C-alpha cells in the first residue's frame, strides 16, 4: 500500500473537492486546515529523540504545511496517545517542545489516551488574511521553479543517528529539530497575484516537484546544480539521492510567474509535458510520477 493510492480511494468515495493538497482551503471561512500523524516506529524512534524534540518536530510538521499553503497558522489541537511506561514527565517535556515550536500559535485543545506505542496527531488552522492561497495544481507553462531551504540535511542526519553517530550536530539537529520556511512562504502568498503552486518538501524535494508537475499537468525542468544543499553532504554515499529524495527537510518549492522576485533560489522552469526533467551532469533524466513514488518514503513500509 502507498499513502497516495489510499488518498485516491478516499477521495473517490467521499467526493470532496478539498482532498488533494496538504491543506484544505475553506474559502467561505477564510481558513486552511491540516492534520498529520506521527507514529512511533514508523515516523520516529525514541531511541534517539527526546520527548521535547518529538513535541517540537510534531508541531513543525503541521506548521510547515499551513505556511506552504500561503496561510498564517493560528490555532492547534493535539491528540497524544501513550503506552503505560510513559509518565507525566514525558507529557511535560513533549508539551515544552510544542510550546517552543508554536510561538504565537495557540494550542486550543486535543485529546490524550492510552495506546501500545506513542501516537501524535495534530491539527492546525491557518488564517488566510486575504492572502493568495496556493495549490499544487496551479503551475503553468512559463512559470519558474523556486526553492527555499537546504535539502538532504535531515536524511543525512537520520543516517548518522541510525549508526549511533552524533558527530555532525548540524545534520542531526536538522533531523530532530527542523527549521521551516514560513517567512518565505508568506512572502510568496502576499506578493503573487496569479494562481501558483507551492508545497513543502516534507516527503522530499522530488516528491514536491513531481506532485506539482503531475497535478498541474505540466513538466518541471530542474537543474540539479542549482539546488541548495550543504556541501558537507557530499561526504555521504548516495548523497545526491539524499538531496533529491530525502524527506523531512521542510523546505518550500514555489512555482510562480517569472516576474515575481519572491526570493529563494531559482532551480528550473515549467514547460509543456508531464513529470520532472532533471538536468544532472549535463544530461537530462526524466522522472514520471511512478518513478518518484517508487523512491520516496512509504508510510506503510515498516
């Protein structure tokens, strides 16, 4: 099973026009809504993550989606399920992490219950404030592809943690305590007047590029040499795959009209066709939707 296949099943049954993007834009209410879950043993391990780091990262996962919609996060609800060996100290540290991530975002409720392992499910509501809300289906020929944030850091950090190696604090911190690109996303939604595409790179840079390309029915031509990454990652085996397919960096991909100076780094352009063309070492490699989905993280592969 794959997440996107199941989303298609759900969308076909429910018939909701809101299902597809990472956030649902409820235009009549002037808000966007998102919800993500993190499951111990699937999305994180407490062998190398503290409860505070788990709380912080759980919040950031959802805040990133709201920012990537072009909206400003305002309210959060949290459901936390815990096994019997987790006590009030775990809860205290977890919520300290939540608080450190939230800033002005208010926690307004949630649920807490027992389980056989730790489950976290968070809902965030964002206010549009008359901003231009994005959709992955809005990319058009002639637009440019812009990214904000470094890519591959989190995947490199996870590979070190799995080996018990904490020597590179920069990579490890990127995985455990990620930074998100809220300021960049709000600049885009406040500046661009036409329909545009924007996503975070929580499931990998290529996943975001492919999703925007295929949902918009266009081809994104991307130059690997222009992608922002930490040069130290080149010391890792298969570092190029970390940059392209490593998830949990929470960068932003914005596909906007050429005339807007939104900042970030321009890595490509939108052309006629479908999928992603990657220019690498002077050669062009084509990635279909299926090519990308076979390489990105599978939430059901555990």
